[in-house]
C-alpha cells in the first residue's frame, strides 16, 4: 500500500519545496506580510515526522524551565482533534492543563492571531509554539525539532508513502534538535543516528533525552508510586500517535504488562470501549489498568471492570546537551 501511495510523493515533495522556498524568501527580506513577528520571544517545539515523537513531555519540560525563571509563558497550538462541542479543547490541551496549571493554552489554526491575544490580553512574556516546525507564518526565535530515536526519519520517505512531513535536510532550519526515547535503542544505533544528524545540524545543537516513567495518577488525583505501579500485572490502553513507544517505555522500566489495546490517535472513548478494555484486562489477569495522561483526561474514571485505572506520568530526562539547551533558551530570553 505504501508503494502505491509513493506515486503521490513527488507531488507532495514539490508542494513542500515551493512552500518552504516562499517562506525562505520572505524571511530573507523580513517580509512581515508573510512571516509575522510577535512582540515577545517565540520558541517552537515541532516534529519532522507525523506521529508521536515524545514532543509533549518536552513541551512540558521547556515550559517548566521558563516558569522557573519567573517568565509568563503561553502555549499556542493548532488544536488538532478538538471536540466539536468544545472548540480549542482537545486531549492534548486537557493534558497540558493538568500538567501546567499556571500556563495558559490557546488553540486555533490561526496561531498568528493567538500570539497577539497571548501578548496583548494575557501579558505573556514568551510564547511556546507546540508542533510549530511547519507553521512558518509566525517567526520563531528558537526552533526546536524532536527526533524519535526508535524511528527518526519516518522510514526515509515523505508523505504519503512514509512519515516525513518534509525532507530531512529541512533540519538545517532547526536551532536545536532533541533526540527522544534514546533509552529504547541500542548504543550503536544511537551513535549512528547522532553521526547522521551531523550532516544537517552542528553537533553542539543536538540534545539527547530519555523518556522516564516517574509515577502514576488516577482521574481523582490519587498518586501511585513508581514501585507500586511496576509491581502489578498491568493492562495498557492508549490512543496516541506512537503506542509502541509508550509500551516500550514501560517495559524498559520492567513493568509487568499483560496486554495492550490500541485505539486511533485522539480517539473519543465511549461505553463500549470501556467494556472492551475491562473485559480484555480481566481475561489477561491484570490487577490494574494503565493509560497515558493524554487518555486519562478523556476517560475521567477511577475504575473499569472493578480494576483501578491510572495514567503513567512520563517525563523527559536530559542525558546529553542540557547545558547547551539551557544556554539557547537564555539567549532567546
């Protein structure tokens, strides 16, 4: 099927090239009719590929670093997959609201307009653009791109055959490249990836991170320590861009997994879904059900089929390049 879709890739490649060329020209002459500048620094965290690359935990980490410097931060995102009954309230917005209660989050396809609202009405001092690498209408002062070590270049193909949103050489636009999930690949694989990235990005701009499970939380706010979570037979369910990455993160920390039910990204759960999850979990002999935080904010229940439900809280751990990363943030501010 991917081979058949490959027939459309040349047209997609031309469209991406033409679009980037137009933005490059506008930036070169500072044409603000094409690329708008906000009145405060803008930091973008984005992807080169579709699917989950561990971007949200990094957004949380960057927002916390900025808040620790007493900066008023606002998050701006497109709002993909929003509930029609609650515009601007998708699962990612609800998750970030839980994890960053003191950081306002504005969602709208017109992120230029949202940036003006964040500055003028919310008096934000820095804007954090979520999933912004391809959104070039808003000028950014720091362009961060996440690369998933387990599948860094989307099978090496542009959409629709592969997962690349644009050619890998677009990484030359990045001010910083953050490799995520480095703990889920062999050391030789990670070294090979870092050497390959040097074709497009200076080594000093590359940061290496791991995804670490730190604790679990229920919908009502009860916290379960990491040791207690890992010690029980666990059934997973998830509706995220990279469910395999979520599962591997838990397995890497010796979680006792007995099953995993996967749903489409941004899936809205209903009664039938809960019944299926509960039935599968009981059949597998699970003592608890675990999902992502992104899923828990939609589920909103403490128990399914009599089993406790928890969200696994996963955070970014910097293993290389943190000092340079913090220096880059400092220069922007």
